[in-house]
C-alpha cells in the first residue's frame, strides 16, 4: 500500500534520525565536471542548498559508484530542501541497502522506500523511475533476483543508467553470480564513450568481474587504467587488493596496502572492507595482533553505539574463522559476533526481509512486476500464473 500524502513528512523524518559519522574528504575531479566546487573537511558534508537537484544527484551517484562517499550524506541538504525529489530518495535507499555503513542504514532504506512509493503517484513520474522504485522494493525485502531482473530491464532501455548498472553489478556480487558480474558490464560498455562521466567506473567494475573469473592479469590492467583515469576510484583500488591477494603474495599485498594507506581512511562505503582485504595479507604473514587492532579500530570498531552492518560483520566473521583455524584465541571476538548476529537476525525476521521462495518462482514474479510497470496486462496474468504454480501459492498463502 502506498503511503498517504499526509504521512510524507513523518516518513522523511525517519531518514535523518542518525547523526553523521566523522570522516575525511579527499579531493575529487567531479567538482570540475559539474561545476559545484570541491569538498574538503568532513566526508559526510552535504551538498549545499544552491546545488540543483540534477547536479547533486549526478555528483552523489558518481561518488557512490566510485565508493568514495555515501549519498545519504551528500544528498542530505538537497532532500531537506526538496523532499519530493524521488530519485534522490531512491539513490539514498539503494546505497543504504547495498552498501550500509551501519545496520541502521538497512532499516532506514525501508523508510526511504515508503517515501518513494508515495512519490510514484505523481503524474510526472516516468516509467524508468517507477522501475527503480520496483527494484528498490525487491531489494529491501530480500528479493534480489527480482531486483536484478528489474535493473536489467532498465538497462535494456538506457544502457547508461549508472545507478541501475551499479545496483545490478552489486547484486550479482552479493549472489556470487560470476557470469553476470562480468556480462552485465560487457553488454553495456559499447554504449559508453571514454568521454562520458562514469566511464572509468565502468572499467573498474569490469576489472572486478575479471578478477572474480580468475583472469588476474586482465583485471590488473583494467584496474590500473580505471585508477589512471580517476585517481580517487576506490572500487578500482579495491579490485587491485583482490588481485594481489589472489596471486598469493602477502608481502607484496601488505606493502601495496601500506603504500596506499591514505586510500583506506575516507569514511566511504568501502572503508571497513578495505581493511578486511588488508587483514587477509596479514593472516598469511602471521600478524594476528595487527588483525585484532584492525577489527577493533576499523572493521567492527569497539565503542560504536550503532550496530555494525551485515557487510562488516561478514568480513569480521571471515577473519574469526581464519584466526580460529590457525589456533589464535578468538573467544572475545566470538562473543561479540554472536551478540551482533543475533540482534540483526531478529531485525531481519521482524522486517520480513528474508524469503524462502523458490528461485524459479521469484524469476516469474519478477517478470510479472516488470511487465506490469510497462502496462502489459496479458503478460502479467501469464507470469503470475507461472509464479503461483512454481511456489508462490504453496501453502495457500501468496507472499510479497
């Protein structure tokens, strides 16, 4: 059910309950592209009110795709001034869903979805915007295959929709779908020019896909190319860390990480994960004490009042098992992880974001939602019928 208009202010307020985290902002070339100046000082500093919504969206999107900054900070003032900026809410929510800094981000994504649903009632809402909201709805409630199908539909009509591309790519990474990690980028690259803003980020994502497929030499070449085109591309840098780890030379990897220490501390969506990648080298070198410091200071910091994100906990859990298998005492870390995971599991159950729906049924259900957005009622009936037969109607209950 869509949110009534009179509830919009309440829903919008949910987005701004949290105090921003302090972090450092490095220089960016994007200010020159969009003519809105550089940001220095705190990483979470929002775009100033005079920035147009379209320019603010473009900048926030590019910074997010490069994993340099989180849209919830960059777009805060813009959304304060224009709470009906639909794609601003969508960008914030998708980034909170796929790249949460803390667990609360995953919960807040549902509040952003509530606002976005209400705004889709506007007569000026485009089919593309409605599809973005449909994909967001699927992600918030754990239907990732469905979300990927919707994003691929968007990209069929606009291969340069960078938000759809980043989200589809991230979903395939989340699902471990190596084939589509590579192919979703390869299908769209011919539609891009090196002069297009965001082209280097496409190259960086392609590099990651190649390393995931085991093509390390090609991945390294493309990652270096992406970083040469955009020196602040932390996703490409992250890919290089993966390549070095896969080659099994921890000394080289640890040295590379130390040389590029400034790339780690930026408060962006990847900061915690970058330290996890660094820790993988240290395990091979037997520096277990250093890994404990990384966990306590950077990956799942002690003293953080908010619950850690699932991504951070997943990384910490990986390190827990690796340390456990080499005989290192991880009793304290185990207790911390058990407490965090229990709380998050309860939140996920209460939020109904966990689905046990058969994948084949999910695919047909996704197709029905996509064609419904496109107005094809006949295809909707056929797809819903297949979805019901394959599992959505089992037990007498049709789930969302």
